[in-house]
C-alpha cells in the first residue's frame, strides 16, 4: 500500500483523481490548489443519468454563499456540471471536511461584475477564458439550503 508521501500532490491532479484525493483526505489534500487558490467539491445530479456527478471547482466565499465559475477553460460549450444544475439546482457541496446541501443559481446582471472580479482574483485565467468564447461565462452562486 502506498503512503501519502509517495503519492502525487493533489496540486498536480485534475478531475476524478482530484475528487478521489479530496474525498480520501476530507480536503486536507485537494482543497488548497495551484497559485494559492482553493477548491470545493460540487455534486450535481446528472440530467440524463440521474447519477451523482462530482466536480472539483475553484471557489470563493462571498456574503455567506460560495461562488464558482462555469468556464470550461473558455470552451464554447458549458461544463456538464452547469447543465446538470440548470436541470436540478439542488446540489451537494464539500469544503474540506464540511458537507452541506445548497441551491445553485446564476449571478444576476447586477451581481456579476463584483462576483466576477472576486473570481478573477482567485484565478486570473478566467478573464482569458472569457476572451476565448462568445458564450457569456456565468458565475454560479451556491447558497446553503
């Protein structure tokens, strides 16, 4: 059996491998990510399969809610997790060892500029992602249920 010190740091992981490490360690390995940013786990219900789907996402807390960005690296298509929460906004969130249910919504036009600025502060690449696509990249607000 491999020990934690022989494993790759979650900083180098993406997708399912990042989720697995985060879950195994209650976020001790996986919450703090690249360039000083932080990651939560968002679990949505698959809009076609009905199965739970978990994604590691950069986040920021703001006013008691949690912000995430549906960027998919600037792709013209939104990420699957975003399509899932549009179909069912009831989601599960894990931040480190804390797990809670939340309701997801898209930031309003009035809210978005300040929220976008907070998220660009967390991950400056979001501005370049927006430049890559004509799709308006939404900020998603996760509010505790």
